[in-house]
C-alpha cells in the first residue's frame, strides 16, 4: 500500500501541512475528554510519530488504541514543539488488531524477559536501535574493504576440515540415528559426502587460497562453534569478518585492523546519532565519548610477556592465575584495557603452544607472530596473525598437534607453489557490535541467538 515512511516525515519539513498516509504499530495510547493520542512506529526510525485523534471527527477508533495493533493513518502533518511533527488523523484503519494480552505493555521490561520472545522484542525501542546499528555497521564493514580494493569472497559453510584444529565443530550428516554402521569409517563412507563434514568455524583457510590469487580479500558470513560455553560473550552461531592480505606481515595487518575499527566506528557515529544517544542514556553512560576517544587515539601494542608481567605485579586477585604460557582470560583482558591503558590494546607474540597451528613461528622458537585486539568492556574482539608461509614449519606444527595432513592438502599446496608472507584476522561481528552499542550480552544483539541448550 502506498504510504510515507515515518523516518521521512521527521526528516523533511515539506510534509508539514500536507495530507499523507503513514503505517505502523501502536507503541502507546492515551485518552482524554475530546482527543485521543497514539504513538506509532513503523521501524524506519527510533522516533515515534504522535497521532492526534479528534473524537468528533473519528468515532470508531477503539481497536486502534490497543498496544501492538497495526494501523494505517491518513491525516495532515503538523508541527509539534516537543517531537518536531505529529499527524492530525482524518481516517484510521486497523490493519491487524492486537489482543489485551499483547506481552509488550507500557512498563519497562527486562532484557531477560524479552529474550523469551525474540519474535516480539524487535518492536521495542532497544531492539529497534540495536538492529538499526547492526545494519549500518555491516554496511560500513563492506564499504571499508570495497573502497580499498579487497575482493569479497564467500567461503564454504560446510567443510571437511576444522580451521582452528580445536575440534569444536557441528557435524553435518544425512545419516539417520539408527544407521546400522559398525565403525566410524563405515558411517562416513555411507554419508552424503562420503567423509566426515561439519559446519565451518572459520573461512580463513579458504580465504588464504583466494588471497594467493587476488592479493586482498575478505569474507563476511556465519561461523559455527560447538563450544559448551554459556557466557554473555559466546554464541554457537555468529558472524565473522575475515580479511586475508598477501605480502603483509604482522605490523601491516595490525595497521589495517586499527584503521578498519576506527573507520567503521566513525561511520556509525555519523549515521546513527539517535541510536547511540539512546544507548548512552540507557545502557552505557559516556558511550559516545568513549567511541570518539577510540577513533582519535592510537591503539596500544603490548608484548604478551609484558602483559603477563603487568598482571602478576598488579596486586589483583584474579579468578584465573596468570603465568607465562597461559591464555589470557576475559578478566585479564579487561584489566589491561580498562585499568592499565584505558584504550584498545594489541597484545602480540603469544606462546606458540596456545595458538593455532597456522601462525608464523617467531625466531625465538617459543612464540608466534600473533595478536589479539582487546577492548575495554568486552575483551578480545579480533584474533590476528601472520600466517606460517614455510612448508616444513607448517607440517611440523600440524604433526605436533596430531592433525591429518590429507585434510589440509590444498592449504599445504599454497606453501609449495609461490608462497608469500601473508596475514589476516577474524573480527567477531557481534562483539564489535556489543562494544559500539554498550550492550553487555551477546544474546541481545542477535535476532535469534543460538546458544548451548537453546535453539528456536
């Protein structure tokens, strides 16, 4: 049906004095002696448009007063000193009536309560703002890489290898539960692909293949990890941005990662001022100032060994002790970023035994050319490394981990045929979104979150 988006009504003063048609869902309603008021929202803006109903002019409007109902309003746009504009209704048509037990009433609901109804929570102000920022952020990421000559590639969702070598993979099968197979080999031989397959945990390995032809590529798609971790920072299905750059060493990819983070935050600051003001007021005081500070200051670069030294000398009693050789926990990451440096920090040169097989081994024989970008309030949002370009060193790292070399034959061939120094990183889309919005739980920035023990 022909109508004007509410966003356009607020953004164009030429509509004042004109009769228009608008549609939306009723967010609030109130009644007085001669006039009734509705506030409707059509999802195109965080602002609600007030509808003024003259009871002498419009008689049958009771169904339109019910929260959650969808309506079409024909009326004249007028100035409103508080909200900019409003619409004086000449006609109201109820498109879909909501019953009295519509769950989203006027009171403020907790995020925990709203998680029980993901199909309705998107109609609230909070999730209107979340998913609007999510959309703008996704566009900013694509624009960043596209404007710099990167080729966008789509890597497989179904894969025969575990990119991380950690085994946290969801299996893909067409075999019934009662398969009748006596061995694992027989089971997979009779399966759709004739071998073990799973959902991809990362597009990195295939991304490296593309980078060896196109120089600079990026992926942006879903990843899946069967990690039994029920925390506010983990999902079983999440979105992943993974650039791979040929002829780039660790300092080069760190520079790219910092530039990308600053650029996409700048884009969101420019295009989502109302949404960020909402988050600043309701979820993280000082959010906008934090984001402006991020884009105007150089990120810190910190050796892993120095980070451990800082943690050990902090006088802080951490839940997880920190010694050289251990992986940094969220509490360690947040201490470094929030209490020591108060800004994002690249921790570099981790012990090789706690990092993935594909990372370039440093000359010291103990560490790899890897970095994690840690940010205040969240912890790690980027995992990054220079990739091991030496065939023999890569083979040695894989054999040490007991990996099946045949599963990675294509990947190994890249080191045989014109190998070059190359680097890349993985950015968790939901985690950078948490950082930008100030939302503290990853379940609240995902339309239908998939977590351990929960799928809908």
